[in-house]
């Protein structure tokens, strides 16, 4: 009976903790366990801008055949839909940010699209960066490039307020 009571008490405590702090349950781990995308809009208008992000991976069956083309498959991250993108997780002196768990990108490639409804930024293209190069990327509205340092992003002609 004591064991059942302990199990129920532990379960109840865990449920209450999750219920009282839903944001904490969704926050990624800190430090090197995350990737961050920084987004700057010269007009300062960030309302409604979100991202879609996905992991690209190679089918193990296809990878085994050395002569076959190497098709990639995609797996959405965070179970988002087009009409419910991932909204910003923070704001810094550059603009808004999205910080996500690095483990979602097992092959090290962080794929993303920044959009507001059907309007896509960055030349209407799917974009990515490699975690081996940086755990952070900086993007300027209207610029097609992905920058791996804030300093380089601020040099973009589109970064002028």
C-alpha cells in the first residue's frame, strides 16, 4: 500500500508541475543542447512571423546501396503545421529568436523557413545551416543569406533601419 501511495503521490506531483508550468515543459535544454535562429526586421514588425523546421535524413535502406541515388526524407520538428508554425521563443538585441533542441537535427543540418502565413522571407526559399559550423544563425529580412555571426549579418545591406 505504501508503494502505491508513493507512486500516486509522485505521479500527482509530476502532473501538477507540468500543469503549473507548461512553458517549462516545452523549453529546450540550455547551453550546447540547443540551436538558435536570430531574425532581424528593419521595420521592427515581428507579429505573426514564425518558422517551420525539419530534419533531413537518409533512408537506411537506400544508404546501403552504394550505387543508388541518395534521396533524403524529411521529418517535421515540433509537430507544427503550416498554419501553426513555431513562434519566437525570445528576443535579443538583434531581433527575435527561435531556440530549439539540437537533438532534433540528428544529421547536423538545421532546415527552416521563416514565414507569415503564405509570405516567406529569405527570397521565398527553404534555408539551412550546419551545426558543425555554428549552433546559431542570423537572418536579415529580405536577405537571401544565412549568416553564422551577428557581425556578418549586421553588414548586410538589408540590415539598415
